[in-house]
C-alpha cells in the first residue's frame, strides 16, 4: 500500500544521501579547512576536477589532471587523500564510450604545502575498460583516514569478478591490504552500482550498505563495523521498508 511505498521511497532517499556523502554525486566545488597549525596550513578545495589551495594570500593549483574527486583531509591536517579517474577511463571517454556509475579510479595522497603527490592505489596490470563483463579494472570509493592519520581505507569493486572489497593502505609500510574480500553487495538499479560509504572511528571501520533482503524482498540499510584487521565486530540494521 501507500505506507509501504513511502517507506521504500525513504530508503531510496537514504541511499541518495549516502551517495552524496560518499562523493559519488559531487558538487563542482568542495573545500576542507585544515586545523590551525604552525607554518600556516592552506585551505584545499576542488574545482573543475582539480585540487587548489589558498594559503591566505594566493590561490595555487595543486593538480592538473581534471578528473579528481573531492579531497579528504587527514585528522592531523598534513595530507589530503582523493579519488582520481584512471587513465583507462579517460581513454574510454576519448573513444566515445559512455561512462556512467562507478568507473575505474585510483587513490592519491598529496601534501598541500609541498604539492608532492603519491599514488597509493593503481589499476591492475593490463587493465581494460570497455563496459564488457570481462574487463580488468578496479572501481574505488572515497578514501577515509584512520584516526591517527597513518592509514587509509576505501571500498572497491573489482572486475571481472564483481566483488566488493575493503582495503587499507598503511603509510608506515607503504603497503595496501585487502582486509575484507567480500563486502555485502549493494542494490543496483539499471546497472548503476553505488559505492559503499566508509567511515573510520576509534571503534573501527564502518561500512554502510543498502540492499534488498532475499527473504523479505524489502529494502534494508545496514551498518557493518569491522576491526582494522577485517574482523566483523557488529552487523546492525539501520532501517527497512518493511
């Protein structure tokens, strides 16, 4: 009835909000202000696919790629992490291929003071992106910092297996690890597969997901809390259209 329909609309609205939070649907300009530090840490913002900074007196362009996504400030205010479309995505656009939903992307980290950038997650060897089921590519979500600023985490969809994984990059070792090899798969409408929203707090890494319950056929939003080593700590139902 109408009551059930309104509940389902509420869940879908919640999904849209989650996508906005995760950065899948992005404004043209977004900015993050670092906490006050010695040396005058600049304000970093996104404009037309590139990162810029304002140090209080001048605006300087940090990147020239044109396909970067919103910057995420580390808790200590010293580094910025961001998702960036991969070269194979840009090649597909140049070839006239329609690009929609999740697309192959990489994770970068930049020092806003020195402008030195490092790619911490790349595409697999021989990566391809032609909208075929056999493509070899990785589609990544917005990265999130650990509370101590020493690690990054993000969700990624791996093709051609089409499995979601939770990955952590450790700046101390310079290595990335797949801590959860099979995250719950989200609801996908018409081929548009949403990215998981990932948060990292003192109690662990939280992944939010909206999917259809196979038994009740109702929409459900759930939160999964993982320890930094990938151990599932808690699985909680947030809301349901039932």
